[in-house]
């Protein structure tokens, strides 16, 4: 299958590589020249532009940072035409960006008028899951379009859920990431308290992991440096899922909560804490670095 892949960041790059290794014919692109060079060195075919990737593609996949980027890619900006004007009818578009559900619906509705099928398929699983091909996909769109996409998604992920109609995948993702942001703060707070009392963070992490406080952060993404060799915390919080990206997702969750009048007090508090952490200069670091904010408070 010929696939266009647009967006080669910490998540998109490994996802595209997995499709390439699975035998699909890829044409990839990113606005970052460094990202293009990095993945070209790993054997990924790189196009000269996003528009060039879709020439002859059966499937178009986008993995971009925010709603504005997705809107600009598919609808264009200024005098530059969007991809929807270049993608032929019958093509399947899979957008794996984490964006506002309203943006996903806008793209899907405009594409349908041109005979283009679109599903929103944001992911969970972190950079480790992207590299290993074990991501979880949360899909919004028509069931038939999901089934058409499934052979492609299965090369990048281990779990595929149909959340509902267009935009539903995005709603599921912001619920998940709101919880993730909250539990990372709670885990960091508990570890910081234990360390302030002289406990060994490795011992405390294992105690909590095997007790009622056990959670994903303690299992796979410990925020304390030196506790878990594979976590960003042990790599000076480099790579992973940036604080500013978590802040963006928490913003989406709070906008959605306001729109449907849902009560999310912990989500709002988490957003404020990540905002303070970002303003302190940690926006580019992995979101688990929020423990620094809490350690400062504790000490």
C-alpha cells in the first residue's frame, strides 16, 4: 500500500518507520529539516513537501502538534492550497494528531464532500509504544473506514478502539490525557513527599506500584530520575511527551468541559500546575518533569 505520512516528531517518526519496515511504500515529510534528515538516515523516503507525499497515495496519515496545524495542512493558509484540494476521491485519511474534536469533524465533513474518507485516530502509549508498535488507537469515524484502516493501524499499534462518530476519538483522547496529567502529578507529589522524608525513591515506587496507589506512571514512566532506566526522567527528561503538549491537551479538555458543562476540577488544577511548570522554563521537557515543581514546593 502506498502511504503518505506527514509529521515526523517523537511519535510520528517511529510510527512511519514501522509502516516502512512492514513493507508499505511510504512518502514522508516534516517541516523540520532535522527530522527529515534523521529519518531519511534510517531509510524512510522523504518528499520535498506535504503536497508531494500524497501523489498516488492510497492512505494519508498526519501526526501534527495541534488543531491549527491540522487545519492549515488540510485547508491551507493564505495563497497556499490545502491537501484536501490535492487528495483524490477514494483516498483514506487517518489523522492521529491530538486536536479539538470540532476540528476533526470539520476536516471529516469537508473531505466527505470531495469523496475522501477521514477518521480521527489519536494515540496513547508514548514514544516507547510508538517505537515498539504497541500504541493504542482511539478512533472516531465510520466503522467501514476503520476496517479499511485497520491493516495499517495494526502495524503501529496493539489496541484499536472505535469510540464513535467523527471526533469521538479526540474526545476519548483528551479524557485519557487529562487523567494521565492528573495521575502524573499525584505520583510525583507522593514520591517527592517520600524523598523529603528520606525514603529511597526506588523502594517507595515499588511499594506503591504493588499497592493501591499503583498506576501507569509507576509501571512504565516513573518521574524520578534513576528509578526506571527507560523513562525520560533518567534521560534528563529529554524526548517523551513534552510539558507544553500536555498543557495543550489539558487545555482541550477544559475547553470541552466548559462546552458540555462537565465538572473537571482536578483537570483544571492540573492545567494550572503544568502552566506554571512551563512558565518556569520546562515546556520542552517531558511532562513527568513536573516533579521538579513539586520538589521545590516540598523543600
